[in-house]
């Protein structure tokens, strides 16, 4: 179990990236949603022990992450949003190097682990190619493979589906769902579909604070009976979003009553709940 209390990160210029974060996460997939600049990557770096908080505590099972970061790293799998690779180094050789760093010293064990992971992310056929020559989606899949070396118990992935096509995304969903049976998996994303497809629980981070924690269904249920669509901008009610459909503008609106005579009530979606949290709307 991962337990975080009062986690706060203040930069030297006074900027508060995170303020009073409290989390308690068990096995399964936790999705962290938030706009750019919300503090998601800062929180991921703190949990991965790459940065120290200004105050607060972090524990994973019996490990104090601040006092014993090396113990945590032995059980950690981490995929940052951006990661570099050694030029001209093949996927096979780079994973072998990373496996040694993870403590897999027996060559036979490393070979078996590397074949398993590259097959899992559909890169075994290109194992001899330099990772630097991979497409964005292929590099992202390689990043997932390196994060899973050594059967980690805490897995942190920052924007894991960036650059993946629908087939690759579905493969990644399957991989993360499988490993989450025995691990705490945290997925930072701004893609609502990832949360709907993957996550047991979801948190919304905005302005450096956790604004919501619950299940994906809880997020959509925040606005139950209060979401409407209309082809005209309402004079009252909160506009969640607007988009062109068949060359006509359609508005999604939060209101306790019909915002106009032509509006139609609809079932709220996860995206509606997410946008409502960001815009400060709350259920009655």
C-alpha cells in the first residue's frame, strides 16, 4: 500500500507545485487526471524518489520513501513522460544494461526477462535495432518494458499512451491490467479514455491540490440529472464544453433545469465530471 500525507512541494521562487496531497492506494490502477501544469509530473517525481518534498511523508508498505529511497527503487518501475536513450544501443543491449542495474545479475535470468518483456510490448522482432531509431510509439512501448523489469510492486507511468495508435494502446491496457493484480500502478494522464478503460480509482489534480478521488463512475455521477446538450449557447448554466457536430455547434451544459427550450438532458460522462471538477461545479 502507498500512503502519502500532506505532501507539499514549494520551489525556491515560492511557487507551490503541490499543496497538502493525501493519498492511500492499494493494488490496482489509480488514474491521475489533470490539465498541463496541474502538478502531475511533480507528484510522479516525488513518488519515484527523484525529488524530495518540502514537507509531508510517503510510505510504501514498510518503506519510508524519504529515509530509504534505495529500498523503494528496488521495488519500483518508472516511466517518465520524457526519457533519453544511449545512441546506437539496441533494445536488447539497453534492456540488458537496465536489468543489471535492477539487480538481475545472472545472464540466463536477464535473457529470459528481456525476451518476456520485449514480446509483451511487441518489440521482440526489432530487438537488434537501436532504440534511438524507434518511432515515438515504439519508444513508448520500450519505456513500458524497462519500467516492468524485475517484477516491481510500485509502478509509476507518466502519460504512457502518448504516441500510441489504438492497437498499441489496447495492448498497453492489457499489460497494465495484468501487472496491477499484484502491484500498485499509478497512471498520470490527460486522456479521459485511459481512465475509463484502465482505472479502478481516479484522482483529479488541479492547482497543486487533489480536487476529487473516487471511481470513474463516481466522477461521472457528480452531475447525474444535471447535464444538457443544446445547439445554442445558454444564458444560464455552466458550459462544460462546446464542439462542432455536423457543422453545428453543440454545447454541454450543467444546470438544474433545462437551460433553454431546445435543450435535451443526457447521461453525464466521465469527461463531464472531470471538466466540472476543474471548473468548480459541485453536485447539489
